[in-house]
C-alpha cells in the first residue's frame, strides 16, 4: 500500500491537482487495502480518481466495467493524455484492434482496461491472475430498483465467485437506500464499506418554471449564454426535432439526439458536442450517461423527468468543472399524465409511480429546492442554499410549527407504518372503516387537523417532505418516516416555516446584460485548445477543462514551473502543451500593455454602483455577474488606491484565522482550495482571497 505522500505525488504528476477532494483519499486507501466498497459520489465529484489512483499504485491491471461503448474511447483518450497506459475492449472494435488489446493484457502493459459488461465473459480467460481491481461504474444499472436497470449488469454477480481475492469497488452518482442495498447483494459484496459523499453540487443553480410558453422562455434563458455548451432534455423525439429547428432558425449551433436516429448519426451528434463543433444538444434521455464533457454550462428539462434520480443525474452533466452552471426545469401537469401512461403496466409500476410523485413534489416545492433534493438521498440539511429560485425569490411564509408537530406526532403514533393517504385521513378525522378497523380513531392526533382543507393539508405535508422533516420509503409501501429534524421539532421546540399556498406564480426575474467579464485571454486559450484537439482528434476538454483555462487566466503563469501550479496541469500535459499555452499568455500580456483600453474598467462600474448605495448582491444582480466577481472588484479598487474599507466585508478575526490556517497548511502560491476544504467549505472563496490580500498589505 502506498503512503499518503506517494498518493499525492501520483495525483499531482498525472492529474495536476495538489490536494484530494472530500472522501477521495479515504476511498483510495480503502481500495489499496484490497477491500470491497460501494462509492456513491455525485457527478463531477471526482469518482474516477478513486479507482484511477489505485490503478496506478497496484502492480496488476484495473478493469473498469462501463455500460457505454460510445464513451470508452474518450475516457481512455483522457487517461492517455495524462500519460497513463489504458485501453478499451468492446464488440464494436475490429478483430485486429481487439487482438492488440488482448496482447496488451497478456503482456501486462495496461494499467486500466475499460470493458462493457457484455464483453466481460470473452475476456475472462485472459484476466486470470492479472486483475488487481474491478471497478464497476454506473453500478445502479445492476439493480431493478435503480432508474436505469441494464440486464447485462446481472452477469457481474459472478465476479466475486470467479475472482474471490480481487476487490470490487462499485461506483454510482445516484442510488437511494433500496438501490444501495440491492447493488451490494447483486455483486455479492454484502459487507462492503459504503462511502457516501455529499450529493450537494453547490455550483448548480436550481430553477423550476411553469411549463407555459416554453420556447419563448428558452430563448430568453439563452440570451446571455452565447457559445456556452448546454443540453435540453425532452420526453419525445418529436419535441427534440421541433425545438432543434426553432433554435437553428435563431442561429444556434444545435443538433437533435434520440433513439430513432441511426447509430452513425447519434455518434456524429455526440462527437460534434464533445468537440465543441455545436453548442447545444436537444435530446431524449438516451443522451448523456457517462458524458465527461466538463464545460457544460446549463441543462434544461423541457419536460418533467420520471424520477429524482434521473433529474439529478441529468443536471449533474453541467458544471462538472466546478464553475457556476444553471439548471432549468419546466413543469406542467400534462407531463405527469404522459409519464403515468409510460409507467402503466410496467413490471415495477408501484415503485415508478411513487418516484414520479416525489419528482412532482420537488417541482411544486415552495421551500429551498436543494433541501428537497438532498433529503431525497438521505442527506438532511435545514438551511436554505441561496442558489435556487425559491431561495432567491421566496414565497410568503407563516409559522407552521404547531401544524408540523401535529403531523409528526401522528406519524409517530402510527408507528411510521402508514402512507400519506392514511395519515391525512387520521389528521382530518375520517370515518372510513379502515381507520376504525385499525383503531386509529383512538390515537391522540385523530382529527388534529380537521380545520385544514384536504388539498391544503396535502401540500403542507409535501412541504415537510421537501424540507427534510419526513421521508417517504417508497420501497416499503410508501410509509412515512420521521427524520432527525422531525425529532428536533417534536422534542426540542425547533421552529418550522411553511409557505402560504395563495402565493402568486413567480415572474421571470428581470436581467440586465452587459459586456462579459472575460478579459479576452480565456477565448484565446480556448481557441488554442480547440486547434490542438482537432490535431489530436480528441474532445477539447481532454486537453484542458474550462476550469484549467480560467485558472491560467487568473494565475498568468510565466514559465514551466508556474504552469504546473495551474489546477489540472500534470507533468505530461506540462511537457506536451505548456510551451504553446505559455506563448499565448505571454503574447496576450504584451499586447495588453501596448493597447490601453479606452473602455471604462469593469471595477469602476462596480464602484459607481457602490457609491449609489447598492449592496454587493444588488450590484451582482444589476451587472449579471456573480457576487464573488464583485468582491474581486473591491480588492482591485483597494489596490488602485480607492477608499474602500474591506474590513466591512471580512473581520480582523477572520483574517487572522485564515492566515493562521495558511501557515499551518504550509500553502504556497496562494492556493485557496486547500484553505476552503480546511474550513469544511464554510468560508467562501471571496472571503479567503480578501483575507489573504489584507494580510499581505498589513
């Protein structure tokens, strides 16, 4: 087993990162101890690193089982670009190519081998005594409880019997409790340790709008997103074609993708999107699983998804680079009706209907959407996120503590064994025979909410579900269960706010668009990336992610050593591409000093609004920029001699605390991510940056 410094050196050398994300290190150490594991980590959370680092550390080969043949090449290309020996094997390859891979396995030249589950049986004779780890990607596909069940995955249950001494690590981004248990049983690793990372993708803005005038709303949404990559999901092929034509007429680079297209055409669409030849794909749910494209900036759901797992996985395809991304869901009851028709007569109809109901409840939520989303996956938080439509334009609230206590008390007295319908009958004092037969008319909370109209009570209980007070165990006859938060409300007098139900529909927020904050360097770096990608016949993000280009724009490295400090630049990419990107940065800086801009500096525009008495959030909204950018302007203004008191925004104690952490962590080059993680991501980046600046100027 490797020691921690060795693991970090592998991360830096091959992937260009100076520190691990949350839980990555623990997962890697667990796998290196040759133990089985179930790893549940959100899309963009860095799960690939969790099996790629062990693959580099182990003597043998790591076999990665992946359901998508079409994306194996891109994943392998990405590894090769980082200097890692990798290959893939599937039925679409020519015999000559397959023989070359088999030779590589036999001669033990591969560190990672990607394979489809259907092809695994063919390979097994070649794998004996050569496999150090089986990594099962998209592991929810093995479970009939999962939202994307694939029969071919069932064969993976034989791996533990045939390779008893080889650890199995199962990875997925979306699995509720029932699916998690089923994965462990199907793979015969019942005692495997679970690693469940936070499902919270803080960089994703969550928004739901009524499904009226959708096309006009989409055009409005896209006004300030020129040249940004995005995906629009539709329920029907007809909708994808219609919407694609509408967008083309408006001048957007867009293509449709659905199961009715020939395989070659689908492949062309995917390649065009990955290669940035088009910006938008309008697709049915057939598109997207395994997409590693890191610079998708937005996802729109033209129709309601069939369950929260699908919704979460699909929005997770945006913002994988950690930069801000937008998600927009259109909701109408007509979508619910159509989805119910799809579900009719399916093998697990009851489960699918229960999951659709939860999706509908999420769309109708009047409280923080992130709380509702995370609660579904068993992650209970109570503070609003500040990055969703309901947090930004909240409805009117009232003190709903007593009503919530009545509901929770009733669930408790029903021994957490009944569904929503029975609960409401009890609370409203129903005279139904079922209620009397079970003796529920004798419990203390019988009739406790008689004064609340039936539909209103239903909506209030759904709000409680979305706030993480109540769980619905759909896989156990939809019974209602109290969460830890409910116990605080019942026994510790925790207050609850519920939204009034007469709230008018929200208007689309007015936005003021102005010139981009981009200095111009990012676009030049992006152009170079595209040129290199075409030469090497790989998607641009494999060369460098948008986040890496943004980091170059911020750090402005001057030489090879400084280029290594850019997030996402490892030894191989530094040697291969460093000279070209450094040349672009050098030329850009030289031209910038020759041509002073006649345009008013962006930070001076911020200063004008600050003098007008606007708050930071109001300035950010007015300028259609992030508040983090506005705080950056304040630092620049202070540097240029403007009378800005930065201690209005960060206290002296905070500056001292952050400075002390920087010293204790021995951080160089002003790297903020380790500090951000040190404080459990509770201190925002802008405050860290401002504190470090103030410490320097003392």
